C-alpha cells in the first residue's frame, strides 16, 4: 500500500488489527505496544522495501527524535532521546517518528522533531505533518475502541492515570486522547511558576469560548484557582471552583470542577470540567 493513501488513524488502525490478531494467537499482552520492535517490522506489514533498519537512542540535549534514510534511501534510522523524561514520553516520540516513516517518507528525507514549545516557530506545512505524526502515534498507542472501554466512570485524574499506565504513555498524552473524543466541555492546562505554558480544549469547550491563547499572550494562573494554591499539591477527583475564576465572562453563579497534579519536574497539570450549559464568551461578542 502507498503511504499517500494513508492517514494517521487509518494506518494506525491497520497496524492495530494485525497486533490484535497476533496477541490473540500467541496469548501475549496487547498493551503497551512495543514500538521499537514494531518499527523494524513495519515495512513487512505494508509490503515496503525500505525498512527502518535500526531504532537507537541519541541522548543529545534539546533533541527529541529523528528519522532519516541512508544515501541509497534503502534503509531508515530512527533516533530518539531516552533522557526526555518519563518512559511514556519516549515511547510517544518513537511512535511519532514511526508515523513519519509510514505517512511522509516519500515526501522528504529528514524528519527532526521539535518540542511542543518549538513547534510554534515552524511553518504551517511542517506543523501539519507534525500533527499528522502525533495523530498516528495517539491512535497506534491508544486505539480508540479500547480507550473508550476504559472510561467506566466519570472522568478524573485517577482514570486518566489508569489509561496512561495501560498504554505506557504520559499522563498528558492520555488526557489529550480523552479530550479528542469527549463531548464534555473540558480544558487541560499545564503551568509553571504561576503562568500557563500551554493548554488544550475539547471541541465543545472551544465552541463555548473556554480556551487560552498562550501563543499570543502571557497568561497568569488566576488567583483563587486550585492551580494557584501551593498548599494543594494534588486533587485528583476535583473540587468545585467558581467558573469566573478561570473565565471572567462566565455566569458568576456557575461552578466548574478543577483537578490538579503537581510535579517539581513538569509543573502543574490541571483539568477543568465545565457544566454543559457553560458559555464563557464575552457578552459583547453577541451584541
């Protein structure tokens, strides 16, 4: 099959069907996916003649991952930095580079991937292929049908941590997966030193005006939020917080649920769940 005909979810789903059949036949564990082994076997799945010959660590400061061919373009080398942090982040980087191999190797010869912060400085075209590789990695490591089966109760950070452990990914990757498929109005926020580093909103939250433009402005974590309260290190189930604390134009009578995990290394991880009736756009927008 030509990579031109593949999207990230379509390619990942095709691979997952084979992995499912293999694990059922051999009674082996389905998750987490062995990305490094899959990378060197992947050419056989699609009948391609230019395999990833080696998956190797390259612990260079500031380096995330890279994929490039030999001079003859008959073999590829996948490099990753195993000192990025938690193993889940390393595995996602490996899957991201595998995504470039599956989806993009016919369009360019070198893929050197940037951190989320550095992504802001890339061209729109490069951002698009990076997004496609991320989407492939997400669907490969966390198949949507299996992911939904794990959501057996109301969402909280313990349930997201369960998903992260099952799939061998970071808490952030599992939370973004949940946000991508939920109909709830929800916002993930990562902050440090009292300022929002980045955030991501579900589609319904974005339509309700619940998002933060961190690319164009420096946004302080609001006083009165759990995220700003240094006396609270973790609140995995969530507490009610006035919605206007986070969104000044919100109905002052409404509350949201705020959850929090703090880490010296990664900062503050916050998940906001808004009520279904929430709309936080300024009134003037509709005047």
